[in-house]
C-alpha cells in the first residue's frame, strides 16, 4: 500500500493531479516493463552468469589475457601472469568456462583455454563504453 501511495504522489507531482485510474495505468505500464526486462529465461540467466563471471579481478584479467593471446594457453602459462595460486587460476577458468566465456580442450595431461566469441563481444562492448566515458 505504501508503494501505491508513493506512486500516487509521484504522478500528482508529474501531472498536477492523480486518481486511481492513473495509478492503475502506471502500474500496468511498469509491469509490462518488468516483463520485458525479466531474466527468468535461460538466455537471461546466461547473461547474468556471464556478467557475474567477469565480476572478479582475476577472472576479468584472465579473459583479457586469453583474448589478446595468439592462441589457447595452459593454466601453467597463465599462473605467472596473475597473482594467485594455480588452484585459484584453475577455479577461475572453470567458472569462466561454465559461464560460456572460455573454451577448454585437453591435450594429454594439459588443458588449454581460449575465449569464446561471446567473451570477445563483451570485452569489445566494455571497451566501447570506456571510450564513450572518456
């Protein structure tokens, strides 16, 4: 009820008056907006997972390193480049792979990682927004 009262005050401030139908109309518009922005589907969940995976300094750095490499790299090649243990690097790579940002292939006892097109697109988008902010 308090939410509706605040909404009534907002509408009254915006248009000078407010009645029940104004609130109902605004609520219908807001619910339509919420339905369009829902992340309850698989695609929305995958987006949240990808963004969450990039939310760690280590994971973000690993994706950037792999994106700039001339090919896939092994955990043992990545460990010296980040300030965490090999176990932490492996865990970070697993999280990034599960989020669809890295590919993983095994050759003998070695695992190699590379970026997916999605990771590249996200890094490009971040770069573009950084340029706009400057």
